[in-house]
């Protein structure tokens, strides 16, 4: 039995990196069209100092002059197993930038490629990109595969980005016609399914004043979700989710509700549950023909159930007319009875909310253990930088998100904001005697204020100080994945000594806060990582290294009962 682990942490031993930079050698109106198989893409202009990758501060240090000023596609760092199709017009020069492991990339480059001067970027101080060039006289289509950390980047004077292919999306139920409304609904954009189930939409047979009416035709809230659920790093995102209403003059028929930007089948299931939950309070709706949900970033692939609380809050805002605080970000699944259920990736979502400038996060109360794990691993700042408030149902979500909040909650938020200011001045303020008094006042006013509750527990030593078993294993696998064997091959991967040192340092940080059941496994992993360094320096034999590998397998097998939870974390994030 050998380790089979997914690629999550940074690794210097990945297959060659491709950065494809296409520039026009002659003035032309044609654009180079590019379609990536997955992931987020932004456009920017190549120049020294520009940030090359999304979510990472790696800047371009130098490059050949001929590349300056080209438009390029900025992609996530370590975009796992991505591929791209490039359609190149006639009379176009294509530049391919390959990482330090470039011989593997050469297999994809046929005759005619010329090696130019190298470029450098600020990963580990000064990393090399080897540049190859080829002139294409005839229109050409290229397909490249890139599994390295830099992914594949395309640049030219004009780029047309084609969104990644969308998976087949399940239509919950086809639109239905009522006797009062026999007109066929208008067609939707390609790949956008229709959501119009009779038991999950509002219907109205008259214009009764008792019916709900949209008091707002547009509302928005920051929804927290994970980008690329099976990509490396499990990046959290905070994006504006916008609701718009198309009014109708008659009151007969059903109201069609849909996502008009990229959405998965699971998101439509959540939408259906949101509609059922809101319909319990407002059975009939008059004055709306269509309700559309649209992300400000239309092309980022999204999946999962985390947007449920955001959708439900927007529907309530539309009907009840309250304004939403734009400093609030929200995450949570919603069931048909209006209960808010736990979601994955809480730690990453808290970080993304802070990075987006949000001051308040509404998160499922049932995720309290995961919020505590985030504080244990990342320190008190994980819950002190934003006010994390637990929500149990849609009523709670509305209470946190609306501008006209209950006075007690407003006072609690003001008190905690004062606590944050003191923490900013003195990071250890949470251990001061008056800090506990202030946090208790916050909890008296808002018992569901998770930030105050967890920081108070830290101050009074009345809560656990170790990670849960699944979270401990997740972080260990995350840290060690670049060096541990991941398949049945006998090939031992060579790893840069800097990456080995980094893994050892992170494992040493993890061990004292990990669940005690997992510490023997973490120790065996650290021994293997140290042994791999010794083996690469010819200080121990292959048999010695294999023995350490077997120790890892033996210790991990003792924790097999927790593997299901770990695999779920590897899918959703921690």
C-alpha cells in the first residue's frame, strides 16, 4: 500500500510550467482566442513589476523588450492539471515561457521553436522562465497541457477569452404553464437551466393586497464560496451576488428564478430550497415576472451550497425592502425549512472576507468547531479581524445583514469594533483582564457572536486548544503532499531542499496544536521528509527511506476512521 495524496501545497517538483505569450508581429485586427479548461482568468499588460499570478505576490522582474506592452492572461498560481486551446491568426509570433523543469515541456514543442533570453519572476527571490519563440505564418490551433505552478499564460495585443467549458447542468424541473398563463417563457442564455418548480415558486391567482410584492427590484450581498473545489490551495472568494427583478403588469402565472452567471447543478438545488423556505412566509408573490441572480464576476466557475444564505437573504430583502450592509459577507447552506446548515472551507472563506474588506461575516453556527480550528491554526487574528456571527436560520441571516439592525446587535458590534481597535494597537490585548469583561458584554448583547465567544474562551482557557483530528490530518497532508509518494511508482521524487525545509518547519508548527491522536503520524511524516533530504544528499540508503515511508503508512492506518472527513475537507477546504 502506498500513499495516494492530492496535490495541494506548493511543490518544486511538478511537471514543467508553460506560460504561452502570443504577440502580433504585424498590425492586425484579429485577436488570439484562448480557452482554458478550468479556472479564473484576468487580463493585464506585461511590464516589469506586474503581478503575474492571481492570489500570489509574484512579480515579473525582467523580460525581453519585445514582450513589453502585450496584453496577457493572469491565472491562479499552481493551477492543477490545466490545459488550454489557442487559436493563432496568420503572421503571429508565439512566445512560450517554461519553468526550470523545461525538458519535459519540450515534448510539446515541435521543430521551429527558438530559445531566447530568460525572464525572471519573484518566486523564491528570483525564479527562471526559459523563453521559446516560433513564428506562425498560417492560422494555427495549439493545445497545451500545463501542470506546473505557473500554469499557462497567453499574451498578445488583443485577446478574446472564451470561458471554460461548462459541465452539464441539471434542470430541476421544466417550466410549467398554468391555466392563467399559457405563454411560453422566453429562452434563456445557453447553458443556463430554468428553475421553475410549482412547489418552489410563487403563484398568484389575483392581485390581493395580502400577496407579497417586490419592494426592491435590485439588491446585492457579498457571498462567500470556494473557487475550483478540486484545485490546489482551496482559495476562498467573496463576490457580489446581485438580485434583479423583472416586473410584470399582470398577476397570473409563475415567477421564474434563475442564475444568469455560471452556476452548478448543486447551486440550483440550493436555490430551490431557498425558494421553498421563503415561500413558507410569503406563499404568493405579485408584480414579478423573473428574478435573476448574477455574480459580478460572471465567468468564474462555482460549485457547492455555500451561497444558500446569500440567496435567501436577497429574496427577503426584495420582498421586505430592507437595505443590506455592504460590509457583510455571508456563507451557509439553506434547507427547505429555512435552517442554515454548515459548509466547508470556513477558514479560507474568513480570509477571503477579510481580504475583500468585509467587517462582518455571517456563518453557520454549526461551523463553530471549524471557526475555532481556524483560530487555533492561524491565531486570534482569524476571528478578531472580522466579526464572525453565527446564524441558525434565514431570520438570523437577515438580522445580521440588514442595515436597520436590532439595537442590541448594533451595540454589540460597536463594542467588538472597539475591542478590534485595541487588538490592533496591542495584539496580546485579548489576554488583558478588561478584555474578558468587554467580550462578555458583547456576548450578553449578541449570544451568537462567535468571534467574541471564541476569543473569550481563549482568554479564560475554557475551550480546546488543539485542532480536531480531521483538521490535523488535513493540514499534515496539505503540508507534506509535495514530498510524500502519491502513487504506486517506485520513483522517489526529488524535491528542492528549500521546500523540504519549509515542510519540516510547517510540520513543527502543526504538531503542538494538532490532536494528540495524530501526533505520532505527524512525527513519522516529519521523519520521512528529513529522510528524503538525507537520501538526496546520499547520507542514507533507499531502504532506510522506504522504512520511514512504511512508518508513515502504519501510523496513518491507525487513523483510517477519520479518512472520510479528511477527504471531504480535501474537496471543500478546511
